C-alpha cells in the first residue's frame, strides 16, 4: 500500500508539473502540456487502478494549492477524471468459460475509443457554464477572449477597430472561432487522451508491467449501441441553444471515433496488398492536405459494422517463396 501511495503521489506531482509548464509560454511547453495525462495513465495501467486514482487527485490537489481552487476543479474535470477512467477501463476484465479453461476477456480497445469520445465531450460540456448559461452569452464570452488575444498579437489598443491581415473582417473571424472552438476543444481532448493512453500502454508493455495483452488495433470494433447513440446526437445537434451545442460536442468526438475505425479498416484490408504502401500513402496525403477525405474514411467506419469490410476484403497472405533447388 505504501508503494501504491508513493507511486500515485509521484505521478500526480509529475502531472501537475507538466500542466504548469504551460505558464512558461514556450512552444515546447505546449507539447509537455499535452502529456499531462500520461503519468496518471501510467500509474493506473502499470501499477494499479488505485495508483491512478491517487495520481489524479494528487495532481489536482497540487495545482489547487499552488494556483487556486478553480484549477483543482478544472484539472479533475478536464484531465484527472478522464485519465483515471480510461486507465480503469483498460484493466477491466471478466472471466469467461472457454471449454474447460477459463480465460479473461479484457475491455475491448474499441470500447476505450468510445469511452474517450464520451469523456472528452462531457469534460468540454462541463466548461460551458463557466462562460455562459445561454448560447449567445457563451459565444460572446468566447469572442471577447479571442479578441483580446488577437489585439495582443496585432498590437491593436483597446477602443480601436481590430484590423486583421489580408483585410479580413474581425467580427467574422471571431464569430467563426466562437462556433468552431468548442467541438475542436472536444476533439483535442479526445485525441490527447487516446495518444497518452497508447503511449502509457507502450511504456508499460516495454517495462513488462502491462497486465493485459496488447490489442490488435486493426481489429477494433465498437459496441453495438454506438451507431444508435451517434444517430441520436446527430439529430440533437439541430436543437437550439446550449442543448444543440452539447450535442455537437458528442457528434464531433463520435465522428472522430469513426474516422479511427475507418483507418483501422483501411489498414487491415490492405495488409496483404502489393500496393499497400502506395494506397496508404495516398490516403494519408489526401487527408493531411485536403481534409475532406476524412469524411470518406468516417463513412467506411460507419459502414463497416454492416458490410464487415475486413472479413470480405482482407484476403490471404501471399504464399512464401519456395527455395530453388
């Protein structure tokens, strides 16, 4: 117990320091900030779920003591609780009978992706009341914050019209940022959580402390309820006000989940193709430089539960070359 407590407190201190590096303002500090969940996840996966819980609470406690009560709450909501929950689910298993033997069925990797999507949307939604209880107030608060940042970057004093490079309308840019930023924040939260979960798993595996087998990420599948939930939140995005905004957060993160599933399908069905490198390079280049092909990848992920592309088109590995006599 003493070891678990010391591991948890140490991991919490590391997470708090990674979070606090953002105050330095350097470009490298942003990279360190995005690694904030890593010590909590590593404590939870490599040692125990209790160590992960202690790390999350300790990190929030350190930040709350140094920076104020608001940081205690915001850290727990945005980083601590999601990181602990993912580490808890990653080690969740149940015993299943397989003939005469009993085996452990671990929480599936696809379920972890959906959990990360829902946690990111919930964490982002919980920050909304701090900025406004109605949609107009919320977006106006965001616009005011972005305007102060742009004035500082362009050197425009308060009271003077804000001028942006290229003659763009400042009001249009601020309105666009206020609309796009909430779902983008949810997507960044989800992506950061999944990357740190993967990295913590790799570190635990290399150190021999990973208790569960490493999953085949090309075979990820989502729970059966996922398409129903996705359809519901898409329909709810048409609601007015804060309710529609919250639904948009869930729709964005679940869409990213289906993008990841689509990439898993593409990587799997091309595994035994001679032109695999060309196909994958073309897909990734199109996504990186054009952006909109992500929707096509997401559609592949959405359609996979119906058509099971990996089973239909995976093919068989090529026969090995026979040595010449």
